[in-house]
């Protein structure tokens, strides 16, 4: 009995020691973070002073900054992106200023930006940018102190979220495709007009993020779906703009290198007509809303976790638009390493949401995919920086 | 009668008893199995069994041709993965063994401490890798160096846990009579450790290595997913799958297999040379 208690005491002792060591590390880290925060506030103070010293200087600074910031960050090797097919706009931007096309791999948090290991970090306007700016749960609370470089302004925008399916599915089920597009676009139109209501619908449909972040996202996604790369308002939701899509394909051809020789050759010879089909969206737009779908139960694979990035589909489902055209739609969540192109190509799901580059490279590799609508009309990628770092 | 027996021997027994043929058999059968799998794969039968297509499971010839075309790039990534795996493995094994010796010398603290080390072994790499990324952030200005350090630390922790648990068994589970003999000679603790415990632990070290070598390669590959600096076989697999380039991804998967098999064969050879006197 005594021996046993002794043993337990010893175990406890060792456990306490390790726990002590671990918490020790924790406080140290917290301290250093605190120090960092102090330095930050000092930094913002100096910028405040410089701003006060003269407005003309400040405006000159902001005008200069975009290129200067990119050059400085690239010189330090502190430009960040997630990679995995998200990096081509950043590569094109670096190449535009004749800088080495290299970047740091960013994880799915903005901690690297927060602790300055990445001084020019990638962010999607509707997600990470909100976390950096806002101070709700999970946010970093930088407010408007941060600087933003927009890929659309820099002329390297690439087209993101679209709707696609396989060419074979589209050929066999044209009415289903038209009906799905009709209802989905109706959902998107409603969501763009009423983003806050759409955010609520997404949140109730099993959102992956907080309600506050969801409503921020909905506002930003609405902007992406209704503004083109030049900043003009788009009323024609889902339109496949030739110039924007061609620009995407051109940049992709320049910066995507496929190691598979056959696929690479196929990729370089792709044209817009190989990867998109306008007939379905035209038919859907001119339709009166009655369809005879060949397949009534369909599914759509999202590119990421369920949130307002995909609000159009949730709205169409919640408001019964899919039911009106005779469809039952199953919205399949994505995330992490879900390859939406593969899921659609092998028939696990009928429709999918992906980016034009992913679709083009998948087709070059031998898949049979076709884009049927372009939801986001402009790039949602921005680079964020803290002005005090430059 | 005699003739009958002779004929029987000719037909079957002679083959059975021929030592040369027997040893040839151990080589020929696995090779034949390999060829059979290759043919089934190349012929598309495997695809039928698994209800898949040549797109998601590319043909071996296609994988081979991509490996041939990109040999430089593959070697570069292999070097990065292998150096992380082996440096981490070496450091981890030394650390783990030292810990096991400490635990064997001070058994009271040691047995409890080993429990905690064991808990380390069961932390998933996906949880450990981002933590180490943050920890090594201030280590160097060069992303390639700090990211390599963070990967090495992850591999080190996983292999250290493996090694210390096994080595501790080898150091403590000595034959009772040898322990008694040492007691009769009133040998010092230090000498018992040096002459009895450490030699006794050697086979256990190899048991640990048999697990630690493949797991160090696996850990290196997985931690590449999270690394700041983009390099390595694992990262290439992921990048290519996202772009739906399965044939290229499979070329890197095959590379990972080759690294694993080569490391295991190397380990077996070293074990054969080192443990000769134990058999």
C-alpha cells in the first residue's frame, strides 16, 4: 500500500515538473508576445506622428507604397501565400516588378502576419482580411491601420469561385444543369442584394465560423460577386467575362508548371472554349423558370468549409429556389485537402465550386470538366502589411 | 520398390531438397508477385477491382516516365526529405537512448518519466508541426533553415519517444542470472550498466529503429505539409494533388516508397553486421 502511494506520489511529482516546465515555456512566449505588442504600439505611435507632420507627405507615401512595399518585402523574403494553387497571382505580381518569384508558405491563420515573420501576407477580402481588421472572437483587431494591395488594381487578378461539372454530365443532363444554374443564380442574386439575411441563412445551415464573421464575409462576398476587376458594378450575376477569364488563363500558363510533360503541353494549348461553356447560363437566363430535369437529386461540392463564401447555394436551398425548379440539392462541405475537381470528375458529386486555374490544370491532366458560371467577378486576394514595417 | 522411390525423388523431392533452388525460391516468388502486380496494374485489372480510373491511379509506365523526366527535381526534393528524416532520427535516437539510460539508472523517477515520453509518441504530427513552426520562428532569418529545424525537431521528438521506450526495456530486462552474478561479484552500478545493461539493450535498439526509421520518413513527409519553406517529397505530393496532377503525385509517392524501402534495407544490413555475435 505504502509502496503504491509512493509510486503515485513520484508519478505526480514528475507530472507536476513537466507541467511546470510547459507552463514556464507558455509564460515566456506570452511575455515575448507582450513585448511584441508593446513594440507595435510604439510603431503605430511613430506613424501617427508622421501622419500629423503633413498630409502631403502621407499621400505621397501611400502613392509610393504599393510598389515600394512589395519590393521591400520581397527583398526580405517575407511575402506569404498558402501555395497549393493559390499562389499564382502573387507570383505574377512579383514578376511584374522583376522580383524573384518566391514566397513563404503561410498557414491558415494570420499569426505569421501578426508576429511579423511574414510582412506582406496573403488574405482573402472575405475571410482573412476580416480577421486581421476586426476585433471579434478570432480577430486580430488591427482596424484600418493596415495597408492593402489589391490584385485587381495591380492587374494580376485571377478568377476564383465558379460553378463547374463534367462535360459528360452536362451533355446527358442539360435540363438539370440549366435548372441548377437558374436556381443557384437566383439564390446568388438574392444573397448579393440582402447579404445580412444570407449570412443568417448560412449561419443556420451549419456555419464553420462565428455569426459576426459570417456577416462580414457576406458583405465582402457580395462585393466580389457584383463588382468586376475594374471596379464596375456587375448586374449579370454569374457572367463569364472573356477578358477576365483570358487574363486568368494567360497568367496560369505562365506560372503553372506541370511536371507531367504531356499534361504541360496540353495546358499550354488550352483555350477558353476548352474550359467553359456559355450555352447553359444563356439558356438559364432566358428561361421562364420551368425545367424538366433529367436528374432531380444533385449535389454540389464546395471548395472550402460551409460559410458565406457559398451563400448563394445556401440561400437558394433555404428559400426553396431549388425546389421550384424540381431539384433536391445536397451541399457538400469541402475544406483542407478536398480536391473538388476530383470529386466531380469521378462522379461523387455532380457540380463543384473551384477556381479557373484548378479547373484548367485538371483538364490538362486528362479530366473532362467545364465551367458553366463564374460567380466571383473579381479576385478576392489581397496582400496586407503593417505600414510601420516599411 | 527402390525404383519407385527413386522416381518419386526425381519428381518432387529433389526440388524440395535442393538448397540452391530453395534459396532461389525466396527471391523468385516475391519477384513473380511483383511482376504479377505490375501486369495487373498496367493491364487495368487493378482499376476494375477498385472501381477507379487511370486518372486517379495512373499506369506504372506513366509514373516511371514522369520520374525519368523530372529526375533532378525529384532528387532535390528527396535530398531535402531524407536529410530532415535522418538528422531528426539520429538526434532523436541519441536523445531517447540517453533518456532511457537515465531512467534505468534512476528507476524511481525514470518509470514515471517514460510514461510521459510515451505520451509524446502519440501526439499526432499534424498537431506538433504547427507548434514547432511557431517555436522556431526566431531561429534564423532564412526561411529554409528555420523551417528545416522545425521539421527536424518534430522527427526528433517522435523518434526519441520510440527509442527511449524500447531501449529502457533492453536496459532493464536483463537475464536474472547475470544480474545475480553481478551481485555476487559486488559489481558497481556503473560497471553493471556498461558491461551488462548496454550490451543487452542493443537488439532492442534495432527493434526501436525498425519502427523509428519508417516513422521518421513519414513524419518528415507530413511535417513538410506545414513547413514555411516549400520543399520535399510530401509537399510535392500535396501540391500536385491539389492541381489534380495525379500522375506526378504518384511519381512522388513512388519516390517516398523507394526512400522507405532503401532505408529499411540499409537498416537490415547494419543490423546483420552489428548483431552477428548475438546469433
